[in-house]
């Protein structure tokens, strides 16, 4: 007998669905491919920022926005789109996110000014947020809790790692050393195809479900995140200290207002009571540390190697591809070990990442980029293990009907961490003495790598300490 899947949130109960195994395979394929494309889009400007800035006439302040705009869109919209997915249907929000990602990529590819490019990246961030927020919820919808879901989450984690390498490789193959538009145009085309596949293949939304109305929550959250991230990014754009402090202080006030508003509504966008659940806190903390330590440092790798050591874009891309390939292989391999406790796996991934980050602090003016290979391999193992664990833990401690919220909260923590991490890495790297020289950049890189290692190790200990309470 074949089984079909129905869900109060995302499947029409009156229709006869496909066999469960078929639905699982095609859902996982669409979700993993879409996640890979989001991550590939995320890293594209990291590889081509020099050519992009030269073509658009972007100044020093604008270059920071070239790298940070999609992070702002992601972090601001992840929780909002996750809550919307739980209310109006995950397939609908997921497909809409892919369309927005395609629109943003097309706008970026056609940009004739820095402002238009940044606007396109912000739109890509909002679209990517919808995709990432729905991904784990869709997986949880068709895969029952247990080994099957753990294996599916590992595949999703592998897509996160693979996307980083694929994005850099696509930039080399399509744009070379001096171009930058072709990769964005290709992203738009591929994403539109995925949107069609999502509409046709993913489980549909239940008719007649009335969405909850929580207007203050989304407005306050988006405003708080935008103020905080714009304030952090402004530290790299030459803005005055008063403006930076004002933006960050405004973000803190808005965040406090968000918590107060969510505690007073009947159906909040995010259940604040979940922060009393140790497993949920551990997963959120792990995502925050992964974004700040690993994603933050790796986002600046290409800049340091190209400016300080004179390495080519191809050489840098090969190094990132090694890291990405190891992370992907680790996540895929862990799908066959679903019995490992998710919290222990997450702590182990952070601990291994700490060792890998420390091993990256080996550069001086006489170094070659290949000196980073051992550390990148170790970091790839830790990052892949952490991704696999986060894919499992993000939805394991929330009610099934709020899986989108759990996924959105986890990814929000990751990209908030990434935004903070990139800012701190830039400050540490550019503070190296003598400032602005190759020796200064490399000394700053080593300091940033050690700082990331310490943060990751502390995160591992904290996750281990957050042992679930006995029932």
C-alpha cells in the first residue's frame, strides 16, 4: 500500500497525494537545491567585489554595502517569513521567496549604480530568507521524527556547505577575473526554474486556513534588525560615532519593544516561552556562533588573500571549494549516523571548528595560500557537522505546526551572527600594525582567526552545558 501525506498546514486533505517516499524524495530535492542556490547567491559578491566596485565606481563605504546588503535582508526577514509560512502555507511562501530571489538577482545583474546593486541584494536577502525559513519546515512536514528526518536534515546541511563552493566556482567560470554580471543573471534564471518546480512538486497549502494577524511583531522586529545591522555596517563606511551609536541604541530599544509586544499578543510571531527550552536555546546559540565565527571569518578570506598575498581569484576559489567540499561530505556522511544526539553533535562541530579556525592563524608575508589547507579541511569537518546538527535541532524543540518559526529563528541567529562576525573581522584585520600594509592585514587575519576559535570553543562548551531538563 502507498501512503500519502496530509498536514493541517500544508496539504489538502481532500486530495489523494503521491506515495510518501515519492513526496519525500522530491521535497528534499527541491528544498536542498533551493538552499544551495541561496547560499551560492550569498557568496557571489565575495568573489567578484573588486570587479563590481570598479565597474560601478563604488567608494570605500559602498563596498561594505556590496558585501553586507543580502545579510541585512536575510536577518531582517527570516523570522517574519517563517511565521508567515506557518500561517499561510510553506509552499506558497517558499515559492514566493524563490521568485523574489530571482527578481533581486536580475536587478543586481542589470545594475548601473551602487544603489541599484544594493537594492537588488536586499531583495535577494528577503527572498532567500523565505526559502531558508521554509526549508526545514517542509522537511519536517514530510519526514517523521527519527532517523529519516535526521538523514534529510543532513542533506540540507550539505546543501548549505555546497552552496558556498558552488557560488565561488560559478563566479570563476562565468565571470573570470574581471566580470561580475553573468553569475547574477544565471542565478535569476536557475531560481525561476526552481520556483516552477516548487509550485508543482511541493505539498500544497490547506484551504480555508485563516492567517493570524500580528502586525506590531513583524514591524518592530524588522525595524530592530535593520537598525542594528545598519549600525554595525556603518562602522565600516566612515559614518560618525554619533550616528552609529544612535542606530544601535535605536535597534536595542526596538528589540525590547518587540519582546514586550510579543509577550502581550494572543498568537505571537515567535513564542518567547521557547527560550525556556534548553534545546531550543542551544540550537539558536549554535547558529549564532557558527555565523559569527566561521561565516564571518570566511567572508573576508578572499579579500585578505588577494590584497595581502596577491593570490588570484581562481586560487582563492579553489581553497573555498576545498572547505565547502569537506563540509558537504561531512554533512552527507552524518546522514548515516542519525543516532547521535543532536546537541552533542552540534557541540562537537563547534569544537572541531574552533581547532580549524585556530589552524588558519598561520599567515605572514612569506606565506602562500596553501598554508591554509590543513585548517580549512578541519574547519570543513566542523562546519559540516554543525550544519547537519542545526538542520535537525532547529525544528526538534518546537511544535510541528510552528516548524517554520523554529527554522526562521535559527537562520536569523546564523545571519545576525554573520553580520556581527564580518564587522568584527574587518575591524580586527584592518587594525593590524602597520595598518593597511600586507603585514598588517595578515597580522590582523591571524588575530581574527584566534578570536573566532575562542568564540567557537566557548559556544561548544555552552551548548554542552545546556543539557535538556529531565522529564
